[in-house]
């Protein structure tokens, strides 16, 4: 599965991909990501720089944990995340595998 590229067909072999855009903590996010093999959440700013309408890494970790997602991919990070270990922050609330999105990355399902 290629994220960020359009393709005519994708064979996800029964895997579940859940993807959000800009969001804030909302009751439906965990339900939307329920049992996802890969849950893609934005985390624009570290906890100390919370901006309304965006998740922090800790909030993203909590959502992934509540969803029972197998893996969490953190994306849409603002420069305020530079110098912060956002994976470690998410891991405070989520025990699964945490990936950081990068331009051009390919994520196997």
C-alpha cells in the first residue's frame, strides 16, 4: 500500500487502513480506527504547544490505544515537533508500533 499516491487498484489483502485529517480529540476517532492494521493520525504540535483542531502525540497515542489499532503512523507534524521525541510521547499512551511519516515513505500493510 502506498500512502500519498493515487493508484488504480490496491490489494490490501483484507487489511484495514484508517486515516484522519486535521482533527482534535473527538469521540468518533477511536471508533473510526477500531481494529485498524494501520491508523494514520496527525499530530501537529507537541503537548506543550497544543493548538485547537489538532492532536498532540500523546492524544494520538490515546486514540490509537482506545481504537485497538495494531500500528500508529504519526503525520502532519509542524516544525514545533522538531527536537521533540513525538514517538516517545505517543508511546506513553499506546503500546503498539509507532511510525513517523516522511515524504515518499512506503508503508507495508
